[in-house]
C-alpha cells in the first residue's frame, strides 16, 4: 500500500515537473518574441519614416522595375 502511494505521488510529481518545464519554456519563448518586437519597433522608429512615405517608396520601386524590364528588352 505504501509503495502504491509512493508511485502515485511520484507520477503526480513528474507531471507537475513537466508542466513547470513547459511553462518555463513558454515564458522563454514569449521573452524572445518580446525582445524581437522591441527591436523591430526601435528599427522602425530609428528609420524616421513619414506618413505616406511607404507609398512613394512603392511607386519608386515600380518605376525602377519598369526601367529594368525595358533595359532587359533592349539588351
């Protein structure tokens, strides 16, 4: 009877330890994600972009792409 109680308690302990390990891993992953998001925010803020600048950059890329196609067609 004591041995069975020991085995039952050990199973509960092992499950609790697995749960704690999993939670710690999840916390570590969240911390890494948070660090990455903070880094991305800093990069965006440091870029000093203005409202609408992404549209003008996209238009410039299209224009340059058109020139590249024309150049390949002539070459």
